C-alpha cells in the first residue's frame, strides 16, 4: 500500500507543487491549510510522515508539533518542519518540541524533499517487519517517464512563478512606501507586518521553485522585517534603507531569474576591522547569521597586512579608528592587487552628508549606522557576497530612503553596539550605495517616529496566522 504523507501548509502554490511531485513519486498525499486542520488530520489520516510549516493560521507549527507528540501513537512519527534559515531560535524550538528534521524552504526543492522523505521512511521501517503488501518497484521505463513528468512540472511551475513575481515585487515596494509614510508607530508596525508576510511568501515560493539565491535573500529580509515589526523602536533610517535596497535587489533577481539557476553561497571569508572588541564581536555575529565565516582584526595595519596576503569576499570596516580612519583604510585597500572591487561596508555612528560623501569617494560600497541590528548587517553581507558571485548581472542603480529620527534614546537590547550613540537625524541626501536599481522608493517620504506606545502584535497578511 502507498505511504501516506500529510502536508500542513497554507501557501497554496507551495503545497500544491509539493503534493503533485509526491503523487508522481507514488505517495498518497493530503493537504491541511491551517494548524488546527493539520493537528486533526494527523489523527484521521494516520500519515506515515508529516511535512509541517511553522508559520500557520489558527495554530502555529510549534503548537501543532507539541500537541501531536503528547499522543503515544505519534511519539515516533517522522515530522519534517520548515522554518526560516535566519531564525535559529524558531528551529531550536521546533527541535525541542519533537521535530524529526528542520529544513529551510529557501534551499529545499521538491526533489530534495522527496529524497529526505525516502530516507526517513526507510529509517522508520528498518526496525519494523517488512510489509507483505509493499508495492513492487515500477519498471525503469515508467520511472524515467515519471521523472520526466516531474521535471516538466517543475519547469512549468517556475515559468509561471517568474511571470507573476514582478507583480509580487511591485506589491512589496508599495507596502514599503506605506511604511515610510506611516505617521504613527502602531501603523508602521502593522505595515511592517504586512511587508514581512509578503516577503515570506515570496521566499517560500522561490525556494520551492529552486531559485535559491532569490529565496535566501528574501528569507533574510523577512527575518529583518519581522524583528522590526515586533520592535518598532528599532526602525531607523539605516534599517529602512537596507529594506529598500533588498526589495530592489529582489526585483533584479526576479528579472534575471531564468539565467541565475542555483546559486550557492560562496565559500568566502569576511574581514571585520574595528578597534572595539564588542563591535568586532557584534559584526562577527551578524556575519555568522549570514552563514559565512569571519576574521576579526583590531586596526587598519593588521587589516591591510591580511588583505595583502589573501582574498576576502567582503570587508566590514569601522570608520572611527585611531591613527587611520576607515575612509583612508579603504583608499589603501583599493590600491592592493586583487582588492580593487572587494565590497566594503562602512560602520559608523555618523549620518551626516560629509560622512556619506567620504564613503563614496574613498571607494566604499555601503554604509550601516551604529547601533545596528544583527539581522540588518547579515542581510547586507548576504547581498554583497552573493552579488559579487553573479557576474553577468549588470551594475545596479541607487535607492534612497530618508527618515526623521526621534530625540536620543537608549538603544534596544537587541542592537549590536550598546556603547554607541544612536543614529543622528540625517541630512536629506543621496545615501551611500549598495548600488541598487531605481524604483518607486527613490526617494521615499520622511519617516517620523512619534513618541507613542508600541503597537499591538502584528496581524498577518493571511490572517489570522501565528508564528
């Protein structure tokens, strides 16, 4: 008899594509569109394996997992949980609740998922007597035909996704514009929640289509936006600029989707240069969240010596250092063989026009303001490193998001550099590049931050959805 698979997923595109591929592979499949339905169908459908998304309406995946595991008959049921690659805490909670395996949709195509299912079912059946009703393996001709059908389905689905993806990106730009124009903290939090959910959907769709680069960047942006929606005090000019850059970068990736294929994260190191130990640790933490190793040094001399000896995929460079500041260090870096185009991100507490101009003149590619969120720097790191690998993708334009900041206040606990002063009110000016394409967000409206209480929990786009 056919093995039974239950997919608990509210994204119709993802659920239907997974289901179709599993049917072709010879499985009996049922789909539950929310957490409550998924929990109940475990009892009625009696699946041999469950594919469970974390972010679901009515009841989130972690709660579904807990309620299933308390039942003795499902104690050893294989349950594969999907979570965001950049939200390690969620994956840890899923594992603690009893997940058999945690995966990220950003790098899990239907083919990879079916291979995992086969492995888990084989492990689950190894300790049991063989099933006398187990089906006989189909002949090679039929297997080749099924494989061809599966590949055609994947190709057709990918084309359909890419034809509609520009509309999804346009929706992201429109929602981000409402974020920049929000006059109250509660309203901004709600709009950030909408944007986070829309980016989440794009990331999931791209991942199941095999567009790993697009899905990974969208997943990182989703993690940043979710943090901003839950902690509206963390919204700054810098975070909004980073979000705008990422949205426009996603648009470029969609445009070149057919030519990018599977782009894996390159095996490259990131050099962190800062004279303060805590700041170096903060930047290294952010780089680690992007999935990359880092090398940290305390000053320009050590940095230039290392750069003269080896290659780095990115340099994160503090501006305010004794003896030689970051701008002068960058000019020296550019004179070294092999580092004429190495991406450089400046880290500074300055937001004035002169600092921004210096960052461009000295050869920098981007700038992030202290104190920064770990996920913001992780997203910037990911975009710069991946973009360098793309090669044929043309140079990108520029994007500007300006914001009015409130009076000085203590930095939230999640910010990376607690000893740094808050970002000052910036002068309305062209921001430093990550070069990004022009779009409806350039320039955006000012973002006031009135002294209002934090808003309520952010409702989801596919409401009500819990995470």
